[in-house]
C-alpha cells in the first residue's frame, strides 16, 4: 500500500470537505448558525469518513498478494469441526 499517495488523496478530500463545511456554516441564517448548518456539516463529514475508510481498505486489498483472498477456493476459515454442543448439529 502506497501510504504517501493515499495520504495525499485523503488530505485533498478532507480539504474539499472542510471547504464545504465552512460554506455551510457561513451560509447559515443569521442567529440560526447551529440549526442552519449542523446537520449539513455532520453529513459532509460522515460521507468523508465512509469514503476515506473505503479507500483505505481498497488500497490494502490492492496491495495484498493475490493468494490472500480467493472467493472461489475454500480456505482454512471455511472448514468447520464438530460442534461441542450436540444440539448445534440437530437438523430441522
């Protein structure tokens, strides 16, 4: 994962979101700054959080070796042993 490139991209997105949030507060009606901007600012930063997290996970996946994940081949996590409680094996 190229951390520096990812940080530059995320920083740029943060700057854009910060500008939008500042605009929301600046454009709020006089005397109603909180009521006129709070939810807009929350939404802006919630979208940023989701976008950033998605990009970080995608960068990690892109950098991982191909053998790390194979949806077509069962891996060790998909093998199950016998349940310790006999009720868990009961079929309906």
